[in-house]
């Protein structure tokens, strides 16, 4: 009876402390409730499968892609084009530098007959087996030459060489056909002061 | 003598095919059922290609089990640097073999008289004579005791596996497994005693016959059914009770250090145990191989109508009824596995010792008093 009495800390009252009623305390009934929920979903979906409809929310991926990707989805890359259909990219390598997965490879060439745009890539390749779709390349690009569209690249395959996005994949898009992301008008006056 | 060998050889071959086949199918059911429950599609990539053609049989991913088995067999058998060689090799077998053995006393069909399958007077009919055999590998008088005794051996496999791997996670898993399985064995045994008192026998075949004459065990002993089912799932160490191997705490529990087919044997024994538990539940509580109104000579409906069936048809119906019941109960177990979250360890022990055991004891007392009153 004698001895030190240890002061007990009052138990903290949480605002969302779960309170079990008698119904929940008899665990069996709650099990039946849970089973009826999962079983209900199971039989509903099975009925859909049996009657030839699709009983799942997921897609059978490479064969079937979901139509409801957000327009903001960072999917496949595209290289924007100038009005005459030539590539906008100036092969500055900023995207390849910023890329955290080191998956962009650019080989540049020069065409001095075109003084406004002498440098352009002969080879612009993205290794989709390594790309993490972070969108840094889009952020880094000073020329708005690379963008991401919502559809996914045709990735799955048995050969890594097939997972390279080459220029033919990246160039099959023209900015004038995209109603949402219009080609930005060129700024009228260049802000010379902020040039380094 | 020769007849016995032949009949029991056929039984053993059938039971092995039944257990392993159904266990493999349950691995598929587990994947697909959980997928459909969660609005997913589920495993669907493995296929068999018909040789010399490009025809690929996918069959809703049914062949994933085969791919898994092949992978398990072909994988490197990696062993820890220091381990108890003998116990480490022995443990998977001690886990898997008792599970298979339990099925030896489970009747998967009624009395069969092979001579009646053939033309009367033919050589085959002469060979079998008028003898009849129960469709059961070993018709032991002490059937239920055999079940409890042999399934108790399975604990040794998990304990040895955890102890011989020389790994702390395995050790903890094995300690958990041992205490959990022993605790639930007590409740399971006590729940089964009330069943034994009701039926007045421990012979599983006679239990089924009792149920055919009176009523299914689930009607007579509903509480014992729930207790047995709970304890049996706990014995199987599957999800609401999978503390011995819970991935979030113990990597993979008692078989952390096992690879290739040795681990496959642990996984396979888990699925075989689903089949065995379902078979026991069906035999003890759901009328075993019997169908309502199905007698040895065909259906005898309560209105006085009869529908005579040949002996072969009746036998096939009984075997099919047993298989179908086992399949449904197995799917129910898988449904429980994908519905309930894992218990905490103290909750597990509380459930075993403070709820299941007193309930089983109370059920036994009530059963004893009632059957003393009635008899």
C-alpha cells in the first residue's frame, strides 16, 4: 500500500479518437460488413466482365491507353517547329544539361545561309528507357523548342533501342494544330538590359 | 489385396492432383479475385504458345502459376553464410508434408463399389467382386485426432525454418509463428470437441453421413463453424493473422533466408493449406461430399419423387460436389484475406485466448448439456 505514487499523466484526448460502439466491438458483424462491401464490388465487376463489358478502372496498358489524360499531363516530348516547318531548337544543349536522367542527346550542325537561325540539331534523341518525365527540359529551354504533350510515348518493348524517341517521333506535331498551347508571338521589343 | 492397392493408388493419385492442382488454381484466384475486388484487371501476361504456331493461350492469366513455379525452380538456391544445414534443408518439407498428409483422412466421395462401374459378369467386375471402398485414402477411426495431430507438426517446419536461418528477422517470425499457432491450436481443438460431441464420432466419414441424415454442421454448430474457421485461418498464417511473415516489420518472417523452390514450398504449402482447410470445413460443417436429397441410388426428393442415377453418375456427382464446395470455401478465405487488415500482436493474442477460447469452452458446455438432455 505504501510507496511512491507515480504521478500519471492524464491521457491525451484526441478530437478524432475512435469510439467503438457495441456494434463495432462485436468484431464479427463488422467483418460481415467489410466482406459485403468487397464482395459487392467483386460481384458487380464480375457481372460486367461476364456480360462482355469492362469491369475495371485500369487500362490494359500498351494495347489500350486511357483517353482521359489531363491536358497538362507530362507525356511525350515534341519539338516545336518554325513557320516553315524547320525545327525551332538551336541545339544549345541546355535541356541535355539540366536533364537529371542524362537521357537527351543532341548533335548540332550549322547552316550559315540562315543568319537568324544558324545552329540546329541534326540528331535530337531522348532515351525513353531512362526519361523520368520531370519536364525540366521544357523549363530549361530558352526557345520554347521542346514541349510535352499529354499522350504517352509508345514505350513498352523488348529492345532498349526501340525506346529512343528520335526526331521523327518528336517532330510529328505542329504548333499551329494545337489549339490549347498556341505558338507564342515573338516579343516586339527585346529587353536588352537584362541580357548578361 | 490387389484391389486395395489399385483403389488406393487411384485415390492417392487423385488426391495429389486435386491438392496441387487446386492450390495452383488458388494462386490464380487470389490474384484475379483481389484484382476484381479492387477494380483492376489482374495478372494477364503469361501465356502458353502452341508449338509451331503463333497462337498464344492467355486464358485470363491462368498460366501465371506455371510461370511462377518455373521461375522458382530455375532460381539460384542462395543460402546464408552461416546456417544450420540440416534443419534448414528439413524445414520446408516439415512445413509442406504435414499439410498434404492431413488430407489422407478427408473423404472426398461416398462409398464406391467399383464392380458396378462395369458390365455385370465382365472380368473387371469379377476382379473387384462386391467389395466397396470409402473414397478416402485412410479410413481411420480416429480421423479428426489424426487431423489435429498432423497439422500440429506443421508448426515444427516454421520454427525450424526461422531458427536455422541464423537471422534475427527469421527468429522473430518463428517465435511469433510458434506462439500464434500453438494458441490457436488450443481454440481450434476445443471448438472441434463440441463438433465431436454433436456427431458422436471422430471418424470424418461417419460425420458426413450424420450430416446427410440430420442437418449440415453449420446449422447445428454455427458458433463452432465460426471459431474453427477463424482458428484455421490463423493456423494458416494468412493476412488477418500473418504476423509471422508480416512484410512491414520482418522482411518476410520465418522464410526470409529461403530462396528458389525452398521458398516456393513454403508459399505452396500455404495455398495447399487453403485447400485442406476448405476441405475440413466442408467435411465438418457443410455436409462433405453430399448433396441434398442425393442418396446412393440417385435423388430422392421429399415429395416422394425419385430420380434414379447410375452408380458412376452418383459417384461423379459426389466428387464434383465436394470439389465445388471446397472451391467456394477457398474463395471465401481469399475474400477474407483481401478484406481484413492485419491484427496487432496483442490483439491477436487477445482474440485467441480471451475470446475464441472462452467461446469455444462455452460452446462445448452448452453442446454437452443439450446433447445430454436430448439423448
